[in-house]
C-alpha cells in the first residue's frame, strides 16, 4: 500500500470515529434530558410588534403611576431622549423593560 493510499485510509477512519463520537454525544444528551428524547429546538415566537400609539399609552400609564424617571432612563438606554425619537425596532424591548416597573 502506498503512503498516500494509507494516509487516505487513515483519514477516512478518523472521520468515521468523529461521526461516531457525535452520535454518542447526541444519544447521551437525549438520555439525560427531561423527557428522555432528543431535544428539538422550539421555533422562536416572533416578538410582538407594537405601534407608537400603544407604546405611548402604556408609558403614559406608567408615568402617571410615578415612574417617569425610570421611563426616561429606559428610553435613553435605547438611544432616545423622548418617545418620538425612539426607533420602532426598540418598541418591544422598551415595553418589556417598562412592564416590570411597579
């Protein structure tokens, strides 16, 4: 057997070993999971999209409840000094942070 064919044979065997190790790791993950089955990634739910009006109404309610300073900090953390300057892509994150106030 030439050196190149021997090297090719060894590389193929090494690949088989690697595939076997991956399969074993997958099986062990399934054994030690809660259900005993392989875990499948759940599809991520799309984030709710809020309108400017919804965000404004919600933040106004929180502001009336005495959280004006916290709301201002949240807006600033998302790059805006006031709601009208806030990027629409930040609405969901701002709402999530404001929900925990009070």
